[in-house]
């Protein structure tokens, strides 16, 4: 099976940095290892950086920059062609735009209520749901 294309919501990336044993960390590790293809846009990468660098998280700039470099190296940058306004939180539309442009199979988020159940062929799932879907394929 070809590796699935995914879009990671910022809350997944942040959770992966704060909880090294969670499903979010497993998903981020799979993307960095190339098991899955994490797709991102410039605006998503910008949001990752800004949120990860918030003082309340206590992450160093060097750790954040290294993490982003690994995401960029292993992932695929896309440039969405059109705007979308389907997310409950307007700031989340960039993830739907990226998923559509990348033809991603999954948008992985910790806030499913902010998104439609699916978007133009992209399933919106939690990190746990994604791992439960993917694990049988990895055997």
C-alpha cells in the first residue's frame, strides 16, 4: 500500500511535543520516518512555529526549528489554490485547503468538532483513530 498522505492539525504537532508517549507523538514520528506523508502549506508551517514557540509550552527555539526541519524534509509542501470556509474555526480552513490540494486521505486533529466529518475525499480523524485504521496495514 502506498503511504497515506495526511495533514496534521497544529494541536497534533503540539501534543506530540508535550507528550512523548501519546498517539499524536506516534503519528508525528511516522511522518518524520516517512511511513506516512505529512503535507503542509506555508501558512500551516508558520502556525506550527508560532504555536510551538509560545512560552507556556517551554520548548526551546532550537528544538522547534529542528522539529520543523524534520517535518519539511520528510513531508510535502503544497500551495492551496483556492480558499475554503467549511471549518467551524476560520483559522482551521487552511488545513482543509491543504488537504484538498494534497489530495490527502486524512486530516488528523484533536478538535474534530471544528471540521466536517470529511472534506473532498479527506477523512477527518483523531490521532488515535488514525493509528487504529493504519496499524492493520502495517502488519
